[in-house]
C-alpha cells in the first residue's frame, strides 16, 4: 500500500495510505485533499496540478505530450509539475511527496 504525503498550500501535511493503481487525484478525493480535478481525471484541464518533490520526480514515468500541453495551462508551473490524474501509484512510489501549488487558479 503506497504512502503519499501531500503538502497543502498552507504548509499543513496529510499522509495517506493509498491503493496501488490509484492516481494521485483518486487519493486526494478519497482523503479530502484540496485538489479540484474538474475534468474528473480525463486530462482536459490542469486543476489537479501538483508539484512533485525531489527525488520522487525522477521515479515517475515521463509525462506524455498531452500532459505537457495541459501543464502549460497550470498556474505556478515548476520543473517538477505534473497532473495528479496522470500519476499512478505503484510500490516504487511508496513515500511519494507532492506539494499543492501555492496560489492562483488552475484552468
């Protein structure tokens, strides 16, 4: 069961034990983490934008061209930004740490 740590905009921390195969967006919904996900995980918006903390970013599969296009719409984009709907949890990601963007509205 992969464990994920979410760092909220206000700096508070939520640690969640998730099911393998869930996406970060699914985890956020199951545990009441403040990630919108307006398109329900269909990669048609950037409202599930998260910032993956190093060294975890290198463990992720590379983002698709479609994900990179959607990330261009995200507020507060960083070198380690990803869409939560596109990060599927595996045993290799046990301990993953992500931060929610500080301010602004995602599209």
